[in-house]
């Protein structure tokens, strides 16, 4: 069994210089990219484990 932790978001003071609508929208785009990358990682790991039982 493999356990994987992927941090998608850091502390707000690390993520934002200034919080406003523009920075929130920009962060939303970054979060989408991070979630896509996490899904890609999970998919690749699942492919490598196909002969075995794998939960997604």
C-alpha cells in the first residue's frame, strides 16, 4: 500500500501578497493547475498499480 500526501495550498500569507478580487481569481487559476497535476500523478500511479487492486 502506498500513501501519498500532496499539498495543494500553503498558508495564506505564503500564497497571497495582497488579497483582492484580482489575486483571488489568479489563485483560482493556479489551484486549477495544481489540481490537474495532482490528478495526473494519481492517474499515473494507478496505471502502474493496475495489476493490483487500486482505489481512486
